[in-house]
């Protein structure tokens, strides 16, 4: 078993700085849970508190039902993989893998068996006699994972383990970690600032900002039903387009600091919760893939249109990004490759009101 449960866990430093505020979540046995957010959001602090490397100021931390707030790190049965690998340069790969087991005075035969098994799983068998200085970044990362793996801990904690690798190697190592976690069925808590890494790895994701949990959900729920403006803007590349303005009775949004309006039709039909917001300021969000290029002949009564200036085009192979200017706002549209108008021209862009995400302008919370 390897269940981790946090109940209103907080961290306040001696100078009064609140790094984490009332964090409550559970990593189920065998789950790969990702903590994600921008730099300084408290995700690494949370991980260090779970590991026992950082004292807990408030709340309760349990591992397999046992309160471990004051239990030393060595007695928590966890293994941590750091961003900088932390390998011993004077030891071979085999010696690095075996070091933790030797400290625990495991029998030599048991150590050899565990090292061999971990090396086979991670493709390290051929380099067991080499030292870290002769290894590539990906090989060093696999050794760091193997050193945690040989211990058979209840919980694996990974703190941005791929941030030092190049993009291609990050992708392959991401896949290796996901396959390894599924094969072993271990509980894994993974910290990253990369939203793509979070969405491709996590079975569930804990989103943090300024030490506060913003939303806990599956990757696609976070993308499709963000709980607030922060989550909506954090997930997605390119980011969600936002329109701030006052909702008018005539089915339009009067954009803030502009004379322009955005036609919405009967927004209440697709989002009944918007009823009562007439005359109030709201923020509407639209994913780039939900804003498409229309033609002058389109007359679909369901879709709505806006005219924008096409600033420049970014072809990236299997898709194209249109960078647009509408009422002093920058917009992005994601399209499949096709013949496109020239930059500088005015283009008709279309969207469906049912794909709009509605947020309260004061609280930032989703209106739904």
C-alpha cells in the first residue's frame, strides 16, 4: 500500500511567508498524481513536506493511514528523485544503485538481485560499471530512478526530474516514467511546472497558485472544465483567448475599454447559470481550436462571427496558428493547414457560443 493523504496541510516560514495554505488531497494507492503550477506556487515545498525534508506548520499528513508529521524521512518508506540526479561521481552505476540498500544493511545477495532487476527494467544493464561522468543526461536520470526503484518504497516522490533534459529526451523519459509506474503499480507524486508534462503523465493533477490549490481533476477535465481563470489560462498551448466586458440584454458582450461588441446570441441556452449576469462584467474564454476561419458566404445561425486583422501566421507542420488583432486584443486561432489570407487582411472568424467558458470578473470563478 502507498496511500498519501493531506488534510489542511500548511507551511509558514519564520519570517511569516505562507508557502502552502490548507492543502487537502489524496494520492491513492498506485496512482500517479502530479503537482503543477508556476514557480513559487508551493509545489516543491509540498513534496518536501511529504518527504519529511520540510517541517509541517499546520494540518495532518498520513501515509497508509499513519500520521507522519513528526516521523523522520528515513522511517517514512518513501524514495525521492531530485532535479539534479544527486549521483555519487566516484561510484559506478551499480554502486550508486546499491548504496541505499547497503546503508540499510541488506544481504549482499538481496542487493545484487534488486540492482539487477532495476537495471533490466531501466535499460542500465550494459552500463553498470560506468561512472556518472561518462553517462548522458538520460542515462543519469534513469540511474536516479533506479536508485529509488531498488528500495521498493511505498511512495515515489519526483521533483521536476526532467527539467535538465532536452526536449526530445524529456519526451522519451516521460514515456518511460509513465510505463514504469503502470508496470509497477506504485504510488507516485510528481512535481513539474510544465503543463504538457502534467497532462501527459498525471492520472489526476493538483493545480497550485500562490500556495493555494486551485483545482484537482483529471487532465481533460482541467482542460475542458477549468474551475477558474487561472486554471483556464494555465492549461493549453496556445493559451485560451479571453474577452472581458459587460453582458448586455441584446445578446452581446460590450468589451471593456473598447466600443466593440462580441455577438453571443442566447448564451443562457448553452449556459443557464449565466442568467442574472446581464449588466454585469464577466470574462469569456475561447480555446484557439474553437475559433475558426469563416468565409463570407457562411450563414450558420448557430455560430457567431467577429472580424479581426490577421497579423501573422505560424505554420508548425500539422497545424497552423493565426495571430489576430480584434478590438485591441490579441487572439490566436488553431487550424489545420490550408490556403490562408495574406497577413494584414481582415478575416471573418467564427465560434460557437456553446464552446465559450464563462467566468465571474470579480472572483475569477467559473460560471456554470
